[in-house]
C-alpha cells in the first residue's frame, strides 16, 4: 500500500476526498442502489448516480497507476466529482464505500474499516463483494482470521475473483498453511494473470525453494510486462512495472545460483537479465528527464526557447510518445521554419509512420 500512500501525502489532496464526504455524518437514511451508468460519463454535469459511478471508476484507474504525475489529473477530476456528489446526495450509502476506499489509500486503516463496516450494514452494501474484499485487505496483515471471514464472504458473492483468491492465499500464508497459499495463488493467476498476484506466487515458490517453478512464473510475468510496454508506449507506469519484474526474476536467478547444482546457463541468464534491466532503467530515466523538461516548458509559458523545445520533442520520442513529439516539432517549425533538428525529427517521425511526404534530413 506504500505506493498508494505516496500520492495522498501532504494532506491537501486527501482532504477534499475525505473531508467533504465526511461532512454527511451519521448512517445514511437512504440512497440509491449501485449505479450501472456508462463509466465514460465522468462529467460533473452527469446525473447523481452517474457521478458516483464515475468516482468509482476514477478510483479504479488511480489504483492501477504507480506514478503520482499520471494520477494528478485523475485526482483533480475525482475531487470535483465527489464534491458535487456530496453536495447533491449526502445520504447516498455509496459515499461511505468511497470514503472507506480513500482512507485505505491514505493508510488510515482504522477509519477505512469504520466506514466500510457502516457501508456493509446498509441494504446496498451487505452483498457488495468488493467491500468485503477490501475489508479483508485491511485485516490480512495483522488479523488473518478476520480477513479470512471477509474474503470468504466475498467468495460467496463472486466466483473465482482473482483479488479474492489472492487475499485468501495471503491469509493462508499468514496462518502458516503454505501449500494452501500456493494453490490459491495459482488459482488467482489462472483466473487473471495480473502482475501483483503472479509475483506473489513467485515469492511463494521462492519460499519453498521451488526454483524451476519460480523462474517459469517470473519469466511469464516479465513477458506480460514487456507486452504491456509495447502495447502502451509512452506510459511510465508500464515501464516501472517492467523494472519491478526484472528485479523479481533477477532475485530468483540469484537465489538459484546459491544452490550447489547451479549451472553456467543460470549465470548467463542472470547476466542477460541484468543487461536488459539496465536498458529499461535508461528508459525510466528518460521519463524523469521528460518531467524536468515539461516543468521548464510550463514555466516559460509561450516563450520557451528553441533549444528547450528541441529537447522536449526529442525526449518525447525517447519515451515513445511519438504523436506528441511530432506536434511539438510542428509547432517549433511554425516558430522557426529553418530549425534543423525539428525538420529532421519531424521527417523521421513521418517516415516511420509511412508518410510519403516526409522531408529529407537537412
């Protein structure tokens, strides 16, 4: 949960989410059933039930991101959506659920438990599997038996949900039942091969010194992370996740090398992964450079010097945001039609996109 805590540190961001919702006080007197509105409708002009649905979807999207910069615009939208929802429907029980999720993200587990329990006591909440699962997540580290009861209730409400199976696996591990933990973790990965669940399975295999199983699963998760980077170029979250999976596979290979029967092939595999991770680290560093340059561009307003805009476009290319880079170079050429770097990069980008009108390098 530490990655989630970071995005709310400082208090200001959390306050509109937690404080404005908290204004309603006691147990809801009524409220609507969970809305089934179109999740794309996140506008503050939407109907109240759509607004609650939009807030839930925004929280889902934020939880999937590890980078605070990528979460920032979603946080702003969530703040606005919840502020209006709280004002219009202060007694909607789903606000209790949202409040519990926000407290959980902020590391305020006691407050999260309080509000989730209040939500579960409502007609709308008692059969919501996600609320039971989240309550289990809050208990699992310190009170695995309590967590197990919550996860089992969630499992009664939804079949083969990966996050519930993962929670039950964590409970089993906490209670010393490692074989049961492995079985449940494997089922979670089979239901949906999400990185956080399958990485947990790798660590369970490591705990049992099942090197071949650990390596096989770690390689599969790594390949999935590579595919995500390729499918979503220019998204730092996927590159950071790939780095995490390189670290995990390297840990597996290093552990394997400590065994008496370790081979030269094991050493070569480890060396290859160290090299691949270094290349991926370079890409991660490009995102950090981009952040610095973007801040400089914003600070300069409309008076950014050409050398800054040239670097901006070049780093956008490095991180895979090629359309944004092309737009930057087009704007730069409007300001300076003779700009050599912009002419070159725009020509290269158009050529790679199959544009026959691409100009030649100057």
